């Protein structure tokens, strides 16, 4: 134990290298290493990590926002004239299929073109981060596409052609409905039943019923229930207390996602945000958490890695920042733990939703 504590003492005074992290995310938006080539179909997720990372760093002024907004809208799968593709609408991950860009539609029917639930989530988040008003988002088409992805057991496919179906995509669906301020795209009760069925014997959540508890899946479960406003309805106080204990037990120096696994930068957010949503994050050791995260900081090129002495990547760089934000790192914006965007972007969303509700109320009174 003494050796472990000494290992991290040297990081207590390590500076947080803000400017290098800003440059890391700038490079992520411009050019990527060869190893990212296999992620081309999910490029929008990488863009989200970079944009939200810059937002957490309060450095969005280093990018051309309008260019990014136009590119994201170019990935929207719009309805065709006959609306025969409504079940396929949402946002795609990149322009790899080569569909002609149309901001207003109608969409172009293509046998391999469809939205992806995680890309729709990251696309909407990215637009909010950039300050867009979402006026060009075809909300009803997105919700129709989302509704078509839900299965009878309450879980979601990622794409209409079929894919894995588990609790991750329930989280994406709940986030989309929350941001669009319309829950018609999800059968909430069925989703809650799937989430409850994913609660394991050891009081964490797995990807589905009978699967191993995991910090990431537990975040998806708790965050989804919070966004739905059903946390205390879906889970008893006894269950919530046991989930809190399971999550707190995931801390060693930083956090790991499963018992007997090494600590990993990303779980400082996945588990940390879950504990924040459950109102017990303050009972964790902030100093050890910070020391571990900074031990994975690349002092040359910026960013954070999964482990010390490893290469940084966009996901761990972003979630490492979010982990530091949760513990109150002074130079960082606060993160909204359920939506995984900054509180600044969340406040922008709240303003938009108030505007939408006001407009809907005016229309109702006129009729």
C-alpha cells in the first residue's frame, strides 16, 4: 500500500497542461493517426469528443464553429419525398457512403444509408456545444427513426438493419428524447423494465440480463433513469444504496470498471458521474483520482491515455477531462453528468426548450 501511495505522490504537484490539451483536440479535428481509419463510420463520435473536450477547456474559440455545424448537418438522414425511409432517419457517422448533401431535403433513398442511434446522440450534443439552435434538425424524423429501433424487450438496436442491442443504446435514446424535449420515440416503461432486468446480483448493471456488472453500463442505466425522471420510481432506496456502494468500491487510485481490473482513465467519468447522479461522489478520494488521471497525461502532445505510459486517444482524453471537471479542477467548465456535455451547453439546451414550449403554447392558444 505504501509503495502504491508513493507511486502517485510525484503526480500531486503535476501541472494540468491545458494548452497542450487544447492543441490535442485541435489536431483531432484536423488530422488523425492511421489507427483511427477503422473508426471512419463513427467519425461523428470522435468529433464530439474533440468539440466537447474544447468546451470543457473553455477553448471553443479556436475552431470555426459554422463550418463544423454545416458538416454535422450534412450527416442528417432526411426523409424522402414519400417518407418511405422514416424508420431510417437520424444522423449517420460520416460521409463514407457518399450521399449528396442536402440541408433541406428531400432525402435520398439508399439501401445502405441510415441513422445510427449513437451518432444521433453525439450529433445533437455537438450542435448544442457549437451553439446551434437545432432548427434544421428534423425532430419528427429523428424520433420516428428512434422508435423503429426499440425492441419488444425495451432495448434498442443501433441501426435499423440490426446490431447489438443493449443498455448503451437505451442511454442514447433517452438522451435524444431529452434533448428534443419529446419522449414519443421511446416506450419508457419497456426501457425501464430492460434496465431493471440488467441489475446484477452484485448490485451493478450489465449490458443486459444475466451479464457481468460494469461501470460503463451502470452509468448508462442510472443516467437513463435520471433523464427519464424515473430513478426513484424504478429502483428502491435499498437498491440505490447498494448500487452506490458497488460504484464507490470501484475506486482504487482512479476507478476501474469491474472488480479485479486495472484502473482506467475513462472510469473517472463513467463511475464518477454515476456517483454524482446518486449524490455520493463526495465520498470518493479526489486527490487519488486526480493523481491517477494526471499520471496518464501526455506531457508532449497533450491528451490523456487509458493507462500511464500509453498513447493518448480522443475518448480517454475527453473522459479524463470530464473526470477532472467532476472533482473541480479549477480551469475546467463543469460537466452535466447525465448528458455528458458541459453545463454551459446544457443551459443553452434549456433556453432552446423554453423557446420551443413557449412557441407551442402560443400555437395552442391561437387554435
